[in-house]
C-alpha cells in the first residue's frame, strides 16, 4: 500500500532529477558552507593539520569543541530534511501525511516503539559485550560538555535520521519500486546506495570498506524491511534516531564520524563483533514488531507492486 499510494503523486523523471539535484546541493554545498568557511579560515593560520582533520573529522584538531563540530556536521541533514519534505509536497504532489505512511498520518506510536525497543536491545547488547572485555570501556563524564551534547543530540539527530529515512526509504524506495515494480529490487538498491553514502566516513578507512558496508547496508535493509511490512517509515525513523543518539551519548569510539563526549569510549572497536551483534538485534527487533503489529504477509516482498 505504501508503494501503491506513491503512484498517485507526480512521478515524472525530471521531478526526481530536480529533487535529487537540490538535495545534493544542500548536502554538499549549501549546508556545508559553515564547514568550508572553518577549513578556509583555519588553513590560513598554517598551524592546523587540515589534511588530518579532513580524514578524521576531529574538530578538536582545529581548536573547535566536539559539540560545535557535531552541530556543524548535522546542519546539512537538518536543512535537507526540511527541503526534501517541501519538495515532496510541492513538486511531487504528495499529501503530507502520505509521505510517512499509508495511514495518511504520522503514527507516533510506531516511532516510540522503535525508539524504546531499539534502545532496550542496544543497552542489553552493549552490556553483554562489555562483560567479555570490561577494560575496553573508559568512563568519562564532563557535565559542561555532556549536558549541551544531550540537547544537541535530542534536537538535531532526529532531523538527521528523518532526512535519511525520508530520502532513502520513502522517496527513493518508492520511486525505484514504481520504476522496477518489485519491492525487493527497491530494497536492495536503496540499501546499497545508503551504504555507499556512508563510504566517506572515517570508520570506513579504519575498519575497511567491506566490514563497514556490512553494517551500513545491513542497517539499510533493516529499515527497508520495516517500511515494507509496516507501510510507513515511523519505525525506521525511531530505530535510526535512537541508534545515532545512543552512539553520541553513551558509547563512542575514536574513528566514529560523530565524535562526542559520550559517557563511555571504547579503546578498540571490534567491527566483526559489532556486525554480529547488529544482525542478532535486527532479527529480534523484527520478530517483536512483527508480533506486535501482526505482520503475516511475508511473501509480499517478492510480489510485484
């Protein structure tokens, strides 16, 4: 139903070209202007390692606080979320409610279930992993840095998660679903694109392309499955937002793209163990929400739209 209702909007190829071009411009140029200005100003001093900063995105190398750096990195996504929503309504003719679900409204209960269930699973998984190597966790608490971090994370990260879910699991997945007529093709294409979008993140250099893509593409598949079977993106937004908030506030690691004053910092991250933990969490999450919402038409992913 979520794919079928997209056919009621205006799906001319040029509308997709215009929308994608504008979003790329916002992401890479307009929204990144503060970052470009900072790099330009700092490079004039000659005392900052700009090359290392561009590789790691560690703002402290430029004498900029982690919290300020987080805001700068999230600005493009906040702007993109707002602009993409406007373009989907004004240019493509979507009804605002239908952008989020086939119920023609935003289903807040789905969002909160996604948030609290994924948060619960994340805490359990992190606790179990920490028991095997407790010395790998360094606890830090600096109220002057952590309290602003909480505010920034709770305000800006939901926009960032909403943008990525709107763009990949609503806009592109519906568009490719209409084009290729099969949900499975749309799921795989958008999941791969989602992974490739993150290929410039610092952790990809640290852990290798394929190890990193297993997580990012896997996350895209999980979010896509939630959208397909729940006929909306609210569950996916909830999972995506709390996953990133958890990483910002509670457990981080050196090569993370979002470097923050989280409560715990890992000395080393075992990417393979993280991927295994993610797969287990994803299976459990899918099983629970399938039971809650009584999903029983599992074969529809293979059927034509």
